[in-house]
C-alpha cells in the first residue's frame, strides 16, 4: 500500500494598510525622540511649548543614547 502526503504551502501577505500604519507610528516616534523641540505640543499650547519642551525633556537621555545631538 502506498502512502501519500499532501503539502500545503501558505503564503502570508502583510496587509498594506497595516504596514502603512506601522510606518506612520514609527515616523512619529522617530520624530518625537530624535528631533522634537516643542513642535508637537505647539499645536495645542502655542508658543509656550517651545520653551517647555515636554517631549524633549522626557526623551533626553534616550536621545543621547541613540546618538542624536540635542544641544
């Protein structure tokens, strides 16, 4: 008696919308950690955000550890 085997090859495809959302989240996070000097909160706080720089202060050590100069 002959034994037969069936192999099923599944192709997994990443949805384009998921890749786009992930890329957007990465881009905003990269900007917030690496380059923000008050720009993100200035949309809400106005000019006061440039003096307070909340995100800059929260990510200051991470910014230096990843090689971004900030001052």
